[in-house]
C-alpha cells in the first residue's frame, strides 16, 4: 500500500486471501481472521472490507455477531441471507443490505438456491455508536442515476457520523466533489478511476482498477479525478471519527 502526499492507495493484489471453507474465497482489505498486520487493523470506524466469492452451493453456515454493523453489496449473482430474528432475503446487484448485530444475532449467507454461477459480494463491518442495542435489519434498492448517490446515512448505519455513498459515472466523467470527512474510504467495484496525488510538478498520476482502494485522511484529496474508459462504480465511506475504546 502506497501513501503519496496523504492519499493512500491500496491495490487489489495486496489484500489478504482466505479460503475458509469449500467453495469460498475471500480477499480482506484489513487484518482479518488469520491475517494480522498491526498497521492495518481498521480505517476510521471501518473494521473490515471483504470481497467474498461463493461457488454454487457454497456459503457461510450460521455464525454469531454482536456490536457490529454489517453492510453487503452484491456485485454478481444472488446472496441468500437468513438470521435468527426472522429475516430471510435474497440480495441482488443494485441492492444494499444492512445488519446491525447489536446485542447478538446469528446469521447465514449462501449462494442463492439453484444458482449456476458464483455470487460475488462486498461486505463491510462498521463499529456502531452504541453497544448492546437491539439488532436491526434493512434491505433496499440503491438510488437510480449517476453521480454520487447516498446509500445509507448515519441513522440507518447505527453510527451518526458515518455514511455510505455509491459513485456511478460514465466514461471519462470528472468526479463530483467528495463529501468532507475526517476519514474517507473508497473501494472501486467496476471500471476505472484516474487522478493525481497533488497539483503541479509534485503530483503523481495514479489509476485504480476493480478491487483497488483509496484511504483519505483529513483534508487529503485526489486531484482531477476522472472515470476511466468504461466509467466507474465505487463505494465511498465517510466517517468523522475513528474506533472508540472502552
């Protein structure tokens, strides 16, 4: 991971790879499971960014969570969710799912029944404002259109100073101004994104591809960001505080 003039670029190939069960492949952007790097345990209040691929018939068997907000975004295929609070759904591309584990929830995730292709999805873990809260669940369609679109606000995410945005632009389109925040994390889902790390002769040109990420702290900004020849789809987290302890 390279940090250039305050803009940290993470490459897809630098993530940690796990195969927790037959038919499951996971790429972790942060320390997770058996992978530990003390310099890469979280960013802001974000605890995980996992890209999961589940083969037909594969999935995560029922397992517990607590005091974590879990957001899922399907890139390809269909993801079946079920939990012990009565929620059962199939999540498809263009939908965002939120599970607030709160005081405790047991859930399973699997490639949808009858699927003949893998399901690939992104899953983010976010620290909530309050521990021990009642579990919450939500599933809804993302907004239509292009630009910078709000997917979930602080009330929905259980953390008042956090928000999740969808960035969707056509080829060679300049990015709109990104929302100001102490911590911003952008994960590229599709297409490409080019920018410079600074203006003038000090700027270094960078190109992001699917699976790459940007970590922006404080006032750091990419300069002249523009979508690639195939446009861009990315998820952008904004957070105004880091992890809270105690």
